[in-house]
């Protein structure tokens, strides 16, 4: 089950061990080494000092850093998928270049926020914070979240002042999704807690809804934010600079380089000799993967994949998520290279570095690298291009008409929505479309666009997260995922198909390792990976870069507690792990409470996931434990899990009264809301509570951890 806050399209590092050797290694020796690297899952260990993807963690007092660099504004971001980071960087650039106020963007985990009490009164702190999951902070914001959530936070002053942040002025913008119960919970709590500690917010708190139009919310918020910012900083808004664009990155094509130190898609800097290997979000592990098809017929595919994390520091608990780092398909790589006039330079070696020494990341991705690697592995070139990016390209359009068309798409919300947003047109597709509409050859049509603008404007390619569908108690070193390949036609009037980035990449891997004939419709991917370490063609074995992310979606510690699980489609993924773990506990002689799973799909003969496993598992569990199914397309009237849940209402209510936990996994917008309302109805019908009391009952289940969701929109 894929998880993302940006409609399944909705980050970057691999690991090398061993030694690649000298630059004069012969062709044969290179292939011998590549074969060895594949078999070990390793990556060459090469010393490379200029490939850092973030600032060194030397000075954690951000106030001192600001003073040393002469910065008056700092933009902290709490980001899970890279969007908050992009927003903070965009704001920081506009702050410096348009309003002339020196600023810096900063990853919030790299600095000690206990120094907030030392921020001078003439400075400003921005918080651009995303909410992850059910009201949780992003991984990089956990320390800050813990600090501001404490009853008596300890700041650097070490005094007992009830208002320790009296000097702090800040601006806040949150990224969330209204289909989730705790919409923008992180920025709301941060805002409230900072104010309670004496800090003063400048302007209104901004909140973006990823289920609607996050970008539009962000742009609309800025309309009032910048005037408030100018007033607070003593800047004349009317004198804002509107001169020529200033580059954020310096791009240099290299004529001389050491081929052994060029990055071809590796996601982290190479290890120094003797360095300890720790696999995590900044350095994913190349894990061996096996795959089998779950669907039986039809035009869709669902993969059960097992990922081996043996001999690593990686571990997981049942209910956690695993991140898989994707690769862009070759069609989009070629399309963007072609329209930018780089088709014949894809393998040119380039070095890219931030011009501003105080940039949050001096290197946007590992360098030196190639244009091909940038498009294939480092930039999210398949995502819908933003209006702001289109506006930045206007001055580089090849004709006056193209300029007007770009300007209209960038400024007219409806035109953008119809031609770009609703149909998920990426940057290359938009530029190609405009060229073809003027009967121009798309090849090089926008070759005047500076490449540093592409690096600045296109988000980094992020990992895709999947709910783990295995039990760590049953197999702690083997992680299973359940993923349906995504493709759809967004406009019935057009035959154009949009393909999910990662699931189709995984499908191509599935074809290769199972020696299947290649699907001629699905785009091609480079599944061999950088330096051919991800695929062994002869043995049909493959690897993918992965890391594990913790989740709060967990079974009760006491196995005797009853559980009710609702998971249609791939929403059943974590519940396969839950059921297998409980069955294992029962085999070990432990008492296990009633375990009920509501599962729904279209057709029992085609997409009944894990159909062969459930009978034995529930027979082992015994008692009232069972799976209750809903097949929506087998009867004249569609039947969903919500209906089956209602049919068994009295029993489910009785389990709740016995302390049962409720787990919901799947679509947040419709299914999860309907399930929530069904439990409210239980409280009304069987608990004889009035509607407001029934709502409170379910909210209390959530607050006490007895109603948990692992959902996506």
C-alpha cells in the first residue's frame, strides 16, 4: 500500500562498500567489480569530500550562525516528502532577492532550537512545518516538537521565566491534508505553544491542504504575509526589487574529472575508509527483492514483494512503513532532456553547488554527476509543474505567443487547473505541448532555460512509503509490501496515460526477476541502477534502495485485547502482518483476543488479496475470529466494507465495550470517513448516545489510541 501526501507521486541516498579501484581499471575489471558489488549489495568506497548533501553539523546554535553570516531571517522546515523544504527555500530566496533581507533556509533537525530565546528582536524566524500521519511531526522535526511540547521547555537561558520567548517574532505556515482527522496539527500546536511562551506571531498562520490545492493555498497566504513581513522588518514593500533573476546554483560542465568519483544515481556520499555503515533515510540500503503477482486476471496488477534486510542495522516492527527510492522512467527523462536541448548531452559531467554559502544544502544532490542521472534519479520530473515554476520560465519562452501562453497558465488558476493540475502534466509535457501548439519542433524549443533554474524549481525525487504487510515477530529480517501498479487516464477526451512513478518501476523489476515478456505499454525504466549494482541480468536477482520508517500504527501490547480491522484493497497490507503475528502468538500457546478483519475488493475471483492465506490463519486463531468480505462488483448493488461493518454492528459494539482496538487502513477521503461515521452510529444505536456524545465517544477512542488510522488520500 503506497503512502504519499501528494497523490501517490506525491527523497535521496544508496550505500557502497569495498573499493572501486583506480581510474585506469580496464573494462573487464570494471564488470567483475560491478558483479561483486551486486552480489554483496554494496557500493564502492571512494573518498569524495565535495559530495555532501547538507551542511556539516558543527555549530548547532543557529543564532550564532545567523550572526556570523549576517542573516536576519531564518526559514526552518519540517519536511517529510520535500515539499516544506521547497517552500522554505522559495521563501528564503524571495526574502533575500526581492526584499533585500539576508536570510537562510535550514533543516530544523540540524540546529538546537533551545536557542530560540536568544533570537534578537530585529530578526524573524519562519516555521514551515508539515504534519505527517495522524497529527505527528515529520521525522526531521521530532526534537523540536518534543521541545515545544514539554510542560516546561528548557531553553538556553536556564531561567524560570514563564515567558522565555518574549523576544521571538515568528511567521508560520503548515502543510496538511483535510481528509485526515488531525489537519495541520503540527503547525497549530507549534503556533499555540510558541505564543503561550511569549513569542509574537507576525501575520496570520498559513495552512495548506494537500487534498485540495496545496500550492494555491501557499501562494494565497503569501499575499498578506509579505506585507506583514515588510512592516515587521521595516522594509518598504513598494521598493521591492524586481530586477533580473539571480541564480541560486552554479552549474559547471566538467571537461576533466575522475570517472570513479562521478555519481551516476547513487543517493548518498561515498563512505570514507573505515567509516561505520548506518542505513537510514540519508543512506538507504540496496536490499534484495523478490516478487509475485497477487491479482488473477483483469487489467490491473498487484505485487507482493519481499525485501531482505539481513546483515544490516535496519529493523522493523509490525505496522511500520518501508520507503523505496524510485527511478524516473526513460520516456520522461528523454522528454525533458529533448525540450531543454540536452538530448545529446545527457552523459556530460556536471558539478552543481549553491551560490549562497548559507544555503540549507550546498549540493542539491551528490556531485559531480550527469544530466542523465539528475533526470533519472534526483529530480521529481514526473510531478505536475507548479504555477510559480511556469511563471519563472516566461522570460525564456522561444516566441511571444509561447510567453503569453506560459503567463496565462501561471496566472490563471482555472487555465492551470484544466491544462496542468487536473491532468498531472509535468514540466516537460507542458513545454512540449506549448511548442507543438505553435508547430515548433520540441527538440531544443526551450534550450534558453538556464539549467540552474531547473535544479532550483523541480523538487527532489522522494522515496515512496508502503505499509509493511509482514510480521516482525514471524520474520524480523524479511519485509513484505503489497502494491498495486498505478496508471490512469486523467482526461477521457485524450488517450494520454499517467503512470505512478514507483509502482511501475517495481513492475518492471517484477518482469525482469520473473523472466516475463515486457509489457509494451508500461514505460521503460533503468532497473540496473547506477554502475549496474541493482540488477544481475544472469541470475534474475534485483535490489532496491530502502529504509524503514517507524509508525504509531501498532497492535495492543496485550494480545488478549480484541481488535477490529477494516482494510479494503491494499489497505489490507498491515493487517496481513497483524493477523500473522496474532496467529504466531496463538501457536506459541499465548491467549489471543478476538481478531476480526473486514476486507473488500471488486471481485472474489480476481483481486481477493491473500485469499489462500486467510483460512489457515483464522482457523489457528479460532473462536469468533474471522474475515468478513465485501465484493463490490459481484452484485447489482455495490457492497463495501462499511456495509458489512454495519451488518455486524451489535457484535462490534460488544467488542468495543470489552476494550477492542479499531484499525482502519485505506482511502482517507471516502472509506475512512464512512467507517468513522459507522462507529458513531454504533454509539447512537447500541450505546443509546445522542449524536454529539456519540461523536465524543469515537474521538475518545482516538485520543486513547484505541482507534488508529493508516490512511492516504
